């Protein structure tokens, strides 16, 4: 029925006994374009048995859904117009199950209560009552149900009358024809009923016939907001319109002029969007999977049902039953084929395929249509009006924070602040390119894709705006406007409480670009000048949750390994409304104290003050509120600002010699160790008092009811695991497990509970995988394998370097743990390959080429340790010290070894040569504003060669060719300058130590050495043009980030800076390989010969190694992967 286009004419559909969808918590909903689905939550007894479909053309503000139970739900509709006074009518949708005995429950008691509570409004009571009585069934009723007397009493007490004539048949099944579906209205609606009848045209072979009721009520329609079809962006038209509309470049001297300039630029972008991007035209007539064959079998089934309703013979019933079954099979097959075609079509595009994966993972819990009635926190009254809901959410999301104690900063003096240079166009371009193109826009409707498409013209204007904004210490008003979207927090029990929702600020994209620029500068300051606590690990480069978890678990193992066998206790704190209660004055002090320059601090002060936001809820958007509290959640700047804000908390909690604190944004854990739990609780109590002092000075409020305390020990009797912390809030009692950063930690670190959590989550994801392909349809084996490795495997492997080495009875993991994970992978492999259930796990791994779980864990753990080794200063905060990792045999027998130590010892026992000589990768190679060389990568090889031929002959150009080569297991690098006839080459070692990519970077460094020598001799040519045939190397130089080959990139940055200081320009260009460019061919041969290779087949001595040569991280990771595969093959 929901696929029938005629159903679109209806405003409200009330369904009883909807189809039980095995995949989602609601029901099947093929009419998403036209109807909202409002469905009660199920219960232990089963899923909901009533639901409403509400046409999207109705104004959200004029209706409100409420669930009472799985068998009763109500819809309040406000009707009226300018000539009529607005009134409410409440529609009650009821399913009354047939009673098999006197002990069976009835819903009529609840129905009476609901009708009584809403007597002030007109009401409609409808549904499947499963009751027979002559009043509605007519004179042909042979049996009167005893419970029908209760319904008669309800009708009499509340003046309800039936809209259908008595005897109207609403249920037909074989020879049974009865009236059990009713539509009852209060007396005030009787005269408004225009028509109420069974509509057989909408009958799609249900045993219950659809009842069509038309009531004379005017309900406000929703003005549909058109959406842009960004896929149809015409970049040529867009840039032409943008060029015509953009204002002249200028430097506004005051705040008003700056706001005007911003509005002119934003107006130009919006005008160009109007000309270049059409609105989308979604059709509500699309019937996915519906075919001509479906239409024909449906028509035939309807015809035979009409024949049977007239004749009531055995032959007519059999004919109709056969046609109905044939229709069901045909439609089911058509819909199945349509879904499979969609999957196969999506598999052709990586973006579409991953969108389909996201749908499959979230289909069980679809996003709700509207928020339920919200309970006012003070009056406890239920609020249904969207405007009033918005007011409640405003007070909840943006509360008046408690007064912060600012006495200690009244005469604060700040020294040694780090000056920041003006914003460069490079920073603006980098921020725009890094932004997600289709992310939801702010109030101005401009998405990042519009900025990216007009980057060439907009970058200069935005750079000028950002610099003037910093110069004036003023954040433009347009940047401080946002729309706050209300989202449900997942897994909450009560969604009538406003605290079960969280705000997300949709900010104007031009402002978010500046936020991103400032955030990157603050990140550079934090990492370069070490102004944040080292154990503050969230939202920072080169750190992850595994760093924080290793820091905690390493200390636990260290405590256990003490001669006297200590205990460790972990207290996890919770700050209520962490971002919402930020004191602006205190935050600005914290920024200044941690060396942020005054110009940036003043701009942040303006950024935080006098913000304006409107709250969007249920299709309603409130008027703009002025906000002067907290940090806006949704800005790229918010996380780093909060790190500065609660850095004092981490520092304060780290002062005790027998305690350590770790932070991950607003998640803070305090670990204490000692001889007894009484001692650790005393330490935690003292540390908690310091945390309370921090809270009083930072206007923050702890939520002690959400604190978690766990004592970690494997002692069975000696340790009192019931010891608690006594605080001013009361007693904090310990629990057997706690959840920190997504990892369930049990007191003995045996990880059974976490393994069970993995099983639950991963099984759910594997179930989603099964709807994306099978043995003969859907995504290919390769795509399904990629989806598995991108979704299920990360769920299983999350933090496995922490939990997979529990060291129980000398084994790294128990058989039960491995069996759990192996069964998940086997199930996924059957989906991927279409194999039979009886296929062995080992065979499944081979057929799908999936590493067995044991090798998968080893590979993941070794990669984690390799990452730790690539930044030893950061790894040290997690207890990672390579000089203490190797343990003697005696130590190993008496000590508890932490997870990373086990993995490290395992790897170094297999690879002793160069593991500790791995390259170090810093968080930043250069400051964000540093202008590197100009880089070019042309769209095609022909264009690149044409550009080379044009540039190469210029009199002021010094052309240098570079190459890196891998041959016979060795890596070489070379650079060649035809003009000066200089050539340089180096041997980078074997392919287990270096890569061709690193050799390409080394070749560019060699080219820069040639250029430096040329400049030192006062060479006349000022433009240094370096040519390489490796695009990855060009990209890395364009954006010198912390990645593999970082030490070479740092050297290149230094060389470029020296040449620029000498008045030279440096350009790095990509050229295609082996297309007859003489310099490129010659340097390719030189790079090969640097390895000792010779064209005649003889080997010679390789070239010298460069002054700096470290093992590349990617080669160590590749070696680890190879070792895992070899271990797998050895078991065959």
C-alpha cells in the first residue's frame, strides 16, 4: 500500500499490526520521500503494533506524536486558519489484541484513561479492536464479545460515534467477513466528517480493508525549503559570476568596515551559487523496484478478490489465494532485484558504496522524525510546542554558568608569549582544501564545496579579511552566527529529558575556515613549545586513544610488578556540560599563561562573545538567541581551546608522586598506586580535592554520579577491593569494571567483558554486511572484503595492543577470546565468499585472503609499536622506553609485562638490525605559515611535458632532474643538472630499510644541494626548477606534514628556506616518466646505478649513503605485515 502513489493524497495513515521488520526497530518504510514514520518503541513483549505515517507536507509545528505503549499511540493535530479559531484534535491509534482467555490483558483500560486525560479536545479513536457487537457489526453479528461492553461504555462516557454505517465489512479472510476495525469520533467532529468508507482501491490483499475518512479540517501546510543540487555545479559559470560580483580587495580600518567587506564577499558567493547551481527536484512518485509485471499481478489479485467477495465459493477463494501468493512472490522478487541493482550500482563508486555501508550499519536505529514531548526541568510539565521546546533546549545547552573564582588572576602578568606572523594565503588554501566539501552549511547556506570551487579567487579576499580581523582583535559578526541542531544522545533511556540531547552548531563556512587556521596555529604552538601537559592526549597530533590507554595499563602492570605487589586504582571523572560552562575570562587567562600571543587571544575573546544562534528542531527554526557562554560545539577551534582550558586540571592531578592523570579532551582519568586500596583511595581523595579547586576556578561542575572507580589487582585475598572514596558528595564505591575511551577494563585485566562487547558490536556490523552482497549478487568479493576490513576489523582490533596480551597462565590470549573473534571473521568470510556454513575457518581465510585472527592481532600490535617508536618523546608518556623494554629471564618470571613490552620484545627478537634506528616523525615539520616551494602537478602527462618544454628553455631557469629507483632489492637516488653538468647520487640501503618514495624525496634534497652550490657561486639564474616523476613526493613537499620520510622533508624545508633567503625561487614540478625527456632518462639511470646496478649485468660498489639515513617507518610496517603472512603460511 505504501508504494501506491494514490496514498500520497492522504495526510495521515494510522496502521495497526505493521509488518515486523527483522532489521530495524520500526517497520518497513518505502515512502520516506512523502511520509514521516512515527512508531512507538517496542517492549520485551515484542515490537510496536501501531504506528502513524504523517505526510511531510504538514507543518511540523502543527502536530505532535506521543506513544503510550506498543499498542497505543496518539497524534495531536492543530487545525484552523485565519477565519477559524485554532483547535486541537487528538487521534488515538489502537490495537486491541484478541483475548483468548479471561487472563489476557486488554488495552481498553488504558484507552479510557487516555480519553479522560484529553477531554478538553476533540478526539478520534480508531484501530483494530477485535470486538464484535451489533452496534457496529450490524444485525449479522452472531457472537457478542464480552469485552465489547467495555468499549460501549467508553463510547457512551465520551460521546463517541462511529463514522462507518453498522455492518460495514472491514475484515475479510476466506469465508469470514466481520466488522472489527472502527473509526470513532467525538460529537464535535460528527458534522465535520465528509466521508468515511472502506476504500477497496487501496486494498493490497490485507485481510483488513483500508478505511478512508475525510474530515473537514484545515491544517497548515509546510513551505518546502528547496535544496541545491551541488552535483550539478557548473564551475565555469560559478567562477565567472564570482569574478564579476566580488568586491575590490581592500583593508578595512574598523569593525564596521570589516563586517561590510565580509557581507560583500559572502553576497558575491551566494550570487554565484544562484547562477551556477540549480535546485534539486525530488520526485515523490518514484517507486523503486516497481515494474509493469508488479502492476499486472496486483490488478489480477484485486480482481479475483472482488470476485470472491461477491461469490464466496471454494473455487473463487482458491483462485484468489493463488493469485495473491503469486503477487507476493512477484513483488518480493522485484524489490529484491531492485535492492541488488542499487547495491551493484553503488559498488561502481567508492563514495556511494560507503554511503550504503553507513545505511546498513545504522538501519536498525533510524533517526527519529520528531522529538517527543519534552519535560520542563523545573515545572515537570510536558511541552509539545516547538518554540517552547527550543526555549527549553536553549536554557539546557547554554546555561548561565556558575561564577568562577577569578581572584588568582586579577593582577596576572604574562611573559614570553610566542608571536605569530600574519596569516598567509597558503594557510587559507590548506584549510579550504582540507574542509569536507558537502558538510552541512551555516545560516548563509554556503557549503565548503563553493569555497573550494572558487579557491583561486576567494583565497586572497579571505586572507585579507582574516588578517584584518586579527589586527582589529575582532571576529566578524557573520562568523559568529550559527544554527544549533538538536541531536539525540545515543543509548539514553528517557528522551523526554532535555539532557538526553546535544547541540551541534552549524556555523558559516567562511568563519569555520578562519577557525581552522587559528586552531592549527594553536596546535603548532602546543607541540613545538610544549605548553600542554604531555599526558593530555586528545585532539592532538600523533596521539590516539591507544596512547592514553597504554599510559594507564602500563602503570597498572608496573604497580603489579613491584616487589611488594602493589594495587592500582583508577578514578574516571565526568564534567557536566564541559564545553557549555567554560568561563571566557578564565580561558583567556589560560591561553595567555600558556604563551598564546595577545593578538590571537583578543580575537578569541571576540569569537566567544555576542554569538547568535537559532535552534532548529522538528522543522522549526527559532529566532536568533544571543549566546555569551561556553565554547561553540561545531567549530574546529573548540577542541584545542578546551585542551588549554582544562590543562591545569591535568597538571594539578599529576603532582602526587604515587598518582598520574591522563586527559582526552574532557575525559579525565586519575590512576593511583600503593600497597593497599585504602592508600590509593586516600591518594585519589586528595587528588580529587585538587580537581574540585580547579572546578571552582573554572566554573565547571563535576557529575559524581557518573564517576567510575575500579581497583586493579590479581590478588585474591590480600587486597580489599571494596574500599571506597569518601567525598563531600558522598561515597564513591568501586565497580568490577569501568569503561575508559571505549575500552571495558576489568579489575584483573583479563578482558572478558571487552571481548563480549566486541562480539556484540562486530556481529551487528557483520549482519549489516550481509545485506550488501551474496554469492551471486551485490558488491564484489573484493568490495565486500574491503568493507569488512574497513568496518568490522577496526571494531575488533580497536585498542587490541592493550587488551590482546592479558598474560593469563603464560599465554597471550585465551582460546575463548580467540574463538570469539575467529567466529566473527568466519561469519563475515561466508558473507564475502558465499561459502557454505560447513566450510572450515581456515579454508574461509584462504579463500577470502583474510589474515587469521591471531596473525591479525600480531600485525595490528606490531604496527602500533612501530607508530610509538616513530615519536619516542610522545611514546614516553605512555611508559614506552625502549632501553628498558628488554627484560632478563629472571625478570620475565616474576614481573607483569605490559602489552607494548611484549610486542616490542617479540619484534626485536625477530628483527634486531635496524628496529631502533627508525625515523622520528615530529608533529610539525614547519610552521603552518611557512611558504614552501611552488608545486605543480598537471592534469595529464601531455600537459606536464608541454609545460616542461616551455619552462626549460627560459634563460632565468635552472632545471634539475631527480629520481629514486628500486632495483634488485636496493634503493638508489640521484639528481642531475644538465646546465652545470653536476650529478649527485646516494645509496639508500635495501628495500627493507627504505622506499622508492623516500629515494624520490632524497633526490629532491640532492637537487637542492646542487642549487645551493650554484647560488654560492653567484649563479645568474634565479629560478630553480626541480623535476620529479613521483606525484606523491610533490604532494608531500606541498604539504609537509608528519609522515614517513619526515626527516628528509625537514631537510628539504631547510634547504628551500635558505635558497629563498638568497633571493631564489624554488619550483617542484611533476613530469611523466619514460617519455623521452633527456634529463629524466639520464637521472633514472643514475639512480639505478647508485644501488651498484649496471646495465651490462655486472654489479659495482653502490654510491655512498647520505649523511642522515634512518629506517623508514613504512618499511618496518611492511616487514611486520610480511612476518604475519609468513606465520600464516607456515600453519598451512
